[in-house]
């Protein structure tokens, strides 16, 4: 053995010489006790090998998972021959990886005088590379603790090697105090859950990890050679070991019971969380944020963190949000949530609710909190739909919020059901010199025993401005709608301005308080000296509610479908009142809005509109309804035809050009040629007319019944908009019987001069002169027809403002002729006679 120790020391010395270099520490600090090196990352942790006699502190949690790829797979280089001080300050190093042959751990070895404290190693993977066959002195924290001091430290993960293998330390010749490990440990011999072999002192420590070895193994210590082991334990079930080189073996249940740990300081060093092993207070105990002080309270965001309150009973807590506790119905084999007992701190719900809390246990002291001390304050907490049952004949002290109240309860309430035996209440089971202020319970309370009340089962203390409405079902003795029994023999209860509902509770009496009917309980005037400005509010047809809690009940949004019509501009505007069909909220409606108010042509048809109702507490509700937009305004259409008079009536087809003007309040309007009719038979007199299309050009015959008054062609166009509304317009083309008598025709005036045009002489012998003056330059087309409508002469003049044309007609036979003069958009037809 002596030779082996000499070899070990020589190995450690060589390793130390190999890693010492001249590099300075890369972080802050100078390495003294007054100015220690400040480690913030795993690289700086490795740099500790550069100065083994310095002071170091961890500034934060360290992620060491990258070490699995260091040094070609060998991982972190252990810190050998450490003689300085390392204080983790309650921080953790996670994922440390080492795969080396001999004397390994975060610290390969320590020297007498070394101090390691307040450090946690999480999920380590420490393996002797010679395993199996030659990997010795291996521990998660220290391989060989040669005279060093380890305190307030722990390790989780796995440790593997051959000889002297431990979950925290491979071999200990120094001291280990207030430390533990849950790491699994695998080796050949001298293998222990905490330390493989021990020559030193181990106090107030424990191990729970699985231990696997061939011989000289133990749940706490593999082999103890003259060392002292005091008040230290191992879990016989989880370790798989019933023996140890030292310490006391316990069952898992015993290991999770505080009374097991004799002489341990559970005030300053350790804490006991419900259904868990002891934990060190040097480390963050709760999974949420905060440190538990009044300035930095623990911040609870879920039901698991609420349960963790058992880990620190004298701290400050706040709820950050609504808590869904419905999962507790399946916790602990159906027993549910474990009450937070012996609480002496402060819990401020900040107006948040805990919903669905479930407890079903065969013990006393059930509620969210089992018991609270005189310094405890519970405020602004709402419990919604609790299901708390004390089963068995000794289930006493059962309350929705607190089982046994010696502290202060302010602005709290409970709904749901509470069942128990003696001293059972909707809010509190029993109060002893505590106070309840501005609180209420609507939970049903059921018991087969006595001292049962809607608010409190048994009370010694003060109840102010509180009420209860839940049904109370119990025996006939010491049962009340508000308070079951006032304990007058030990001080009694002072109940001020507090009430219960005689109807809903089915109780006409109470040991304190005033009974009222349901109608009276729903009237603000009932509640004398209550502060309805800052603390309470009264909704219509309801009991008072605490302003600390937002009214989370949304309004009821009620909508109706409507049909609206676009105006002449293609727009319609609606308001929320047009859609609302009587939306309601018991505490009042702040606003009603719709997501769309103006509709246009693009919205014709069915539109979905969302109505949003906001109550006075900013809760909202919506409903979707349809707004059917209609366009019932028809388009406007006008028609003009050119020419509108066909002359001469020479039985020839003439081309007619139509001009259409269509307007509508919406776009997408079309038109079509619908029909061409006449006062005469026109079976063969209309050609090239494409009915049902937007045809603007067609041919009409210049013909009429010689015995009639003239032919009138009536041309009908139909306009249709996008909504199917229609409008029609007509225009006419006339073939007159006597063109001179046709209104609008120049010949109708029977004069030689028309629009500054003069035809002379008339009658004539061998020539005629045509003169004219125009306001602007225009093209002039002069055509001469005989009585058969045949064109016998034509002259075209361009860009004229003045004309004076002499036409020689001496070659013509005597008779009647017609002169047609076209200029601009005007036409003049005059009859002339040749003698």
C-alpha cells in the first residue's frame, strides 16, 4: 500500500508539471482571498491548473458539455494537487466529461489545506479509460481528496472505474460535510455511492445512486479504513446496496422524511422538499426565477413550482399568471397535491387564480396550505373549482385555502368543494389567533361531523368583511353558514360586517356573522362599511367580487344578420349598433365594435363581420354574422343614332352608327342591342344587326310606305350592371313621308337660305349657284339626286369657311331634283326644279 501511495503521489506530481504553463488567468480577479479569480466559462475553469494555490469563485452556472470533444476525446484535464480555495457560490457545472486513466474528477487531487465548497456537478460523465483493468481514484468532484475540505457540494450523473470509485470522491483522507450525490457508480472494488474508500471524516452527507461492483462496495462507502462517518445515510433501495463501509441505510420513503436526518441543520443548510431527498440551500431550490426575498420573491408560473414551495417555507412568493392545477388529480397515485405545511413566508397571488387543485388524503391538515404560522401572509389568491377531500375518520382541519391559520389571509376566495371531518371550512379549516379580511368562499362544504362552516370550521381570531354562500352539509352541532364554532372557551371570534347566504347555504344560523337572503346578498347596500371603491365591486345580479382579481368572465356577444343596399355612389356605411342584437355583461359593457364599417361595390354579396364586445374589465367576446350587401340601383343609359333621318327614301340600305353612354354606381356594366322595331313592316329592311351583343353599327333601309306618314325605326339598347340591374333606352331613325315637313330637317323650313346656305335661282333653267358661310373650316359634300333617289352629281369641297359653287345643269331633263349639302354634322336637303 505504501508503495502504491508513493506511486500515486508521483503520478499526480507529474500530471501537475505537465499542465503548468505560463498563461495568466483570462478572467477577472487576481486570485487572492479579497479578489478571487472569477470563473464564467469552462475554459476559465480549465485554467485553474495554471495556479493551484489561488482563490476561485464561480460567477454563474457553467455549461461544460463541450468537454466531450476536448483533447481527442479525453475531455477535461482534471485539476491536480489543488491547494487553493474554490467556492461555487451555489452555481452548477453541467455536462463535465472526462475519459482518462487515473486519478480523475473535476479535481484530480487535492492537497491538505484545499477548500472546495458550494459547487454542484450536474450530469457528469466520468470514466476511467483503463476500465476495466486499471482506472483508479475516480470521483465526480475529486479523484483523491488528500486532506482537502469538501462542503455544501453535490454531484449527479455517472462515474465508472476500477478501484476506489465514488459518486463524489474516489478516496477521501480529508473531510466531506453537508454534501450528497445521486450519481450511479460502477467499479470492481472499493466502490461507494459517496466515496470509494475513506480514511477521513464524513458528516451529514448522503448518497442515492446505483452502486455496481464485485466486492468491498457499499451504498455510502465502499471501504472505510479508520475514518469517521457521522449522521450520514444511503438509500438501500435506489443504490441496490444493503451494506456500506459506514453510514446508515434507509428506505426511499425514510430518505424522503426529514426526521431521518439526525443533527442536520434544516434552517440554514438543508431544506426538505415534499416527496424528495434533502437539498442544499446554497443552491437555487425552486425551478422558477427569484431568490425568495421580499425584494426578489420566487416567481411561480406553474403548478410544479407551486408544489416546490415546500422546499422553502419562510420565503416570499408571487404568482405570475393563472395556474392550471388540474394535473394534480393524477399526482401521487391519486392523492393529489401535497399541502404546503408549516408555511411562515408570504404568498401574493397578485390577483391570479389557481384552478382545479385536487387533494384526496387520509390525513389531517389539508388545503393549498396545510398550516401557516403567525408571520405568514396569504393575499390576493383565488382558488377556482378546488376538489379537496379528507378521507377517513381523522381528516380534521380541512380548508380550501388553509387548513390551520395562525397568520393573515387577505383578499382571497375559494370555489369548488371541500370535504372533511371536524374543523372543515370553505376557506379555512381552523383559525387560531389569525385574521381573515376581505375574503369569501362559495365552495360547498361537506362533513359528517361538527365544527363545520361555509367560511371557517372553527375560529379563534378575527373575521372582517367576509362572506360565504356555499351549501354546508354536516351534523347538527356547531355548524354554521359562515363559521361553525367560535371557540369561546379559548378566546372566541370577532366577526365584523360579515355575512352568509341563508338560502344557498341551507343554514339559518352561524357562530358569528349575519344571515341574509340571496336577494339581499346581491344588493350592495347589505354590506355595511365595505369599500366598493378600492376593494370590492358589485356586478348585476351577483355577489360582491374582489377588485384584486380581474373579472375574467367575458361578456355575451349577440349578433344579427343584416342586409344593406349601396347608395348612388356605390357605398354603404354601417355601425356596431346595426349588428348588435342585445349583447350583455353583468358588470357593464365598455364598447362594442365591428371590424368593418364601410362596404363598396367589391363587397356585393355575403360578408362576414366580427362584432367585438369589451366589458368594463376589458374582457372581450366576439360573434361573427353576415352583412349581405346589395346593389339595387340600375344603370343609366342614353342612345343616339346617326343618321337619324334617312332621305331620300330610295330603298337603299344605309349604315346607322349608334353612340351609347352608360353610367352606374358600380363598375362592370355592359350593354347590348336588344331590338329594332318599326311602325311598318321591316322584315327585309334591317341587316347586320347582331342582337344580344354590343353592336353599334347596323344597316336600315331608306324606305317607307308611300301611303303612310313615314317610317320610324325604334332601336332599343339594354344596359346591365354587375348585380343584374337593367335599364333600357331607345332612339329612332325616321324615313319621312315629306322630308320638308320633318322636324329637324332643314327642308322643313321651306326657305332658300338655311344656316347661311343659299341656293339660287330656284326654279332654274341651266345652272344653280350654292353659297354658304361657316363659323369654322369644314368639309362640304354636295350631292344631287333625281326623284328615284339616284345620285347624278357630286362635288366635295375640303376645309371651307365660305363656298360659292356654280353647278351647270343644262344637260339635265326638266323636272324635280334634290340637293343634299353635308357640312360638319349638319345636313341640308333642298328641292330644286329645272324648267
